C-alpha cells in the first residue's frame, strides 16, 4: 500500500512539473498558476500564483491566438485558475514562463476524435489539408506522443513542392566519349587511350545542364528515412499506408541519383544561396527535420516544431469528398464552398454599412427536382444533444449556438430558387453515439419550415470519423429516401 502511494505522489509531482500542458479541441482546460512556481513554495503562494497567472496571460495571448485559443484568469473565491478555451484547431505552441521569461512551457491541443480518426480522414481526402507550421520558437521536450505521420505529412508535402520547383543548372562533366565534346584532353588520349587501342574513348570536359546532384542525393536519403518510419506505421494507421504511397512516388522521381547523406552545415550552405527559391528552402528544412529526428511538438528527444491544423476544414473536406462521390451516382451536380462555387453575394445599402458580404454554404448538391444545401459543423452539439434527455436540460450556450446553426442553414436555403430545397446540417460524433443512433434508427432528425407555397426541409445528421464509406453512403441514401 505504501509503495502505491509513493508511486501516486511521484506521478502527481511529475505532472505538476511538466513543462507542456495538454488540451483537446473545442474544449476548456484549466490548471492552477501555482504549477508555474519553481523551487520552494512561498508563504503567500496564492498571491504569487495570482500574479504569475496575470503575467502568463500577458506574455502568451498572441501565441495562444495563433492556435485559436484564448486564456482567462478565473477567481473562484478559494483559488485562482488559468482557463484555456480552445477552438477547432489542434496543434502545439510554446508558452513563455513568467518565472524565467523564456519559452520553457508549451501547449499541445489534441483532436477530440483521436489521432487514429484524424489519420483515417486525412488519408481518405488525399492529405488535402496538412498541418501549418507557426512562426514561433520550438517547444520544450515533453513525454506526450504525437504520431510520427503528422510530421511526415508536412515533410512529404514540402519535398514534393521542392521536386516540382527544382531548377536545373550547368555542371562541369568529365567523361570519356566516342566523339570530341567541349574541351578534349588530347595528351591523355594520345598517351592512354590510343596506346591501348581505345581510339573512341575521348576524354572530354564539358558543361551540361543538370540538377544539383548533391542536393538530389540528400533528398533521396531523406525520403528513404521517411519510408523506414512509414513502414513501421503501415499496419496500424491508414494514413501511414497512404503516406507510404506518396513517399514511394517521390522516391521514383529521385531514384536516378544515389542516396547521399549531407552534413547540416552543407545543407545550411545550400539554403543560403541567394538564387534558391522558397520552396527549395522549405524542402531542405524539412529534410533537416528528418535527419535530426525532430518531431512536431515533443514526439522526439529534440524540441518540437510549433504547428496548427484546423479540424473544421479537415471535417469539411472529408464530408465534401464523401458526398461528392455519392451525389454523382444519384444525378446531382456538386459545387463546393472552398472553391467559391456556392457564393451568394449580399448587397447592402449603403455598401459600407454591411458586415457579412456573402453567403457561402459548404456544399450544394443540385438536381432538377431537388437541391441539398449542406453545411458541415465541427462541433460537439450532436453528442451533447444525444446525451441530454430534454432540450431544456441542454446548456444554454449550446442551445444558443445550435440556434445559430439552424438560422444559418435557413439563410443559405433562401438563396436557392428550386421548388424543393433541403438544408442539411452535418456534425461529427463519437463512435459510441453513432452505434446507438444506428441501433435506434435515428441517424437523421427532420424538420420543415413553410413559407406560403414554399417549404424548406431541414435535416440534422452526424457521422463519426471512424465511419466507413459504405456506412456514410447508407446515411446519404436514407437522407434521399426522406424526399
């Protein structure tokens, strides 16, 4: 019993001293600013903690904003707490310690639907959305594991852009050719080639337009390292298999240049070339991350890279890809908001008095007899509504946000002139919520709004990140059967 208590105390003390805090997206994470105190606790620990909390907010509000997060200081009457409200973005950022004045702290925001679900979605959308690196210092090391494939998405994307932008340059080539070319070493030909009866072995020195062989050899080396890492993940993560395919296609491009490691100093000298494009610099930087085994926010022994990924965009892209394939088989034409194909301008009088300039639903599925206006909402509404037995039992902030979603989708439907218009709100949900909905046959919730002779139908539905494509097609088929 004593041993278990000792282990608990050690784990608790380690957690208190950890330099990296964790949270999930679209959530709230609180911790005591007393955790920022180092060394022997002062007598007035509450007062010191409160002052450190205020300094912490002043020092880090800009960094938190880059991750879409906001921090507040809460006075509960007994103690002071730092409350961090996260957005739909995941990622990691360094945080400045009010004690040292240096970025000794960090915040890692994880997806609330787990890394495996995110990997599946990214794989199914062809890595259409990848993490963006932030202009911040590195994070301190932490024990929190972020899957290696998260960094691989960035590295492979940058190397692909590098290979696409790789310009050729003139290099001096020395070779024995069957005919003279460029500058010929006649003395060598007369003393070595001619006496050995190799009259067509003419030693030549000539310029040839080639890519930088040393640089291409380094990229080949980096891609081989990436392949080894992805091979280890292919059996456990769908995204690992998808990225492995991308890696193999890039390896095919560089296979004619032998893989050749390069010292970091050499790579840095390449990056200092004044004529080097930004895409090449980014690709070489990604190569250095690989050879130095640097991970995103503490997944290796080195300091982590600060990054951000908007889960709302990821969810929209995934849903659009799934619905587009289904819609084409059912005779719909598809327009997407991300390509600005669904924009309906708003005309204000006078023009400067307006705030929002247009209505842009995520997806429009159009057919002669029916128009589906689809809006994806990366929110936890469905799980919260499903858990609540009554609407009045739902938190008031959640109810207000849900009303805003309904009003927004209704506004989108007013821009459509078809005789039959259906507004569809799609939410993500947990896998267990999805299973309960399937068991009860409640995959869809339906409502109608009548205005004169015109009627608009509303559909609320949810789907988990773990859903298979055939399950999603079943959901969409049920939606169509309603009309």
